[in-house]
C-alpha cells in the first residue's frame, strides 16, 4: 500500500518509530495462560458470591 504522506513526513514518521523507546521486545502471547487466568477469576468470583449469599441470607 502506498503511503499518502509526503516524503518529508514519512521520514519523520520513520525516525519516530525507529527511536529506542518504540523498540521494546514483547513476550510471546500465551493464550492458555490467559484462559487459566480467566477461569481462575470466574471461580474465585463465584466462590465469593456464594460466600456473600451465605453470610447475608
């Protein structure tokens, strides 16, 4: 896809994106870890809600 920016503006964008603060290495995405975190959160909140109903009713 061709850039709609002028060459000067594109050079500024390229300089900005090549700055060290924009070159941070990211850890790989781990979907199973996210799934376990969501499941654990749902279980904990479910247990908490049951505990609240036990205390209040």
